[in-house]
C-alpha cells in the first residue's frame, strides 16, 4: 500500500514538474476600428499553410509532416481570420479569392542535453530550462499573383522543469501557452497587415 502511495505521489509531481511562461515579444498596436470591420466590400481570402519546419538545437527535424496537427492549426487560423470581421469569406481554396494568404511556421526548440540528463537523473531536483520559439511568416498575394506585403511575428515559450514547479505561479501548461501564441501571432499579423494597407484597395 505504501509503495503504491509513493508511486502515485511521484507520478503526480513528475506530471506537474514543469511550468511555462510566454515571452510576449509584441509592441503596441492600434485596434482595428469597428467601422472598418463593417465595410460592404470586404475581400475574400484563401488561407494555406505552406511550410511547418521544426528545429531542435539548431538542427532541422526531418520527419513526415503531421497532417492532422497542420489541419488543426490551419482551422484555428481560419477561425481567427473570420472573427476579425475584415473579410467576406475565409476559405482554404476559394475560387473567388481576392487575396491568397500563405503562412509558413518555424518552430525552434532549444535545450541543454547535459541538463536534460542531469535533471532526470536527480528526479527533477536540479532544474533545467527549455525554450520553444514560434515564427509566423505570412505573405499576402493579390489576384494577379503580386505580393501585397509580408508580415513576420514571433514569440517564445520558456519552460522550467523542476520537482517543485507545481508551486510556481502564475504559469501555463506548454499546450495552453502554444494555443495562446498561435492566437496572438495570427491576430497581430492580421492587424499589422491591415495597418499596412494590404486590404484597403480591395475593400473600397
């Protein structure tokens, strides 16, 4: 009974032995005015995820793309573009598209291999830090296949792995932080593209 109890306690602490924080590398931006959102001539856009590259400690990870995860990511972006109210139609391959939006994502993971071993060897008593950076590069292309412009945004998740991270507040799980980054990078991209006038000519 005691053995089972200590096993459960160990598993519990190991499951909650990491805490993540966002870097939030964003500058101030001006919100999109409501009158712009209600324009009658809003453009139709077609979204596509052209690349998703993953690097671990500077080395590109060569593996088959996870189509299910990529589809989930693209669906999340489509929802955010639709919620911006700047567009009449948001689709993946619309024949009536006014703008093609090509998104490439780079995910960079950094960690210390020696610390990974040492932290595990000491049962997470000695902490280690990892960092996962997301870079969104978005191109906006018109009907004539001319580049209207490009927006690049990035943010990072810093995660500390240590036995007592359960008591570190405030923090988010790595999964929650990732979802927050996807939302923010997409929303800031839309806002900056609007501020740069990529949609003005098409919505007049």
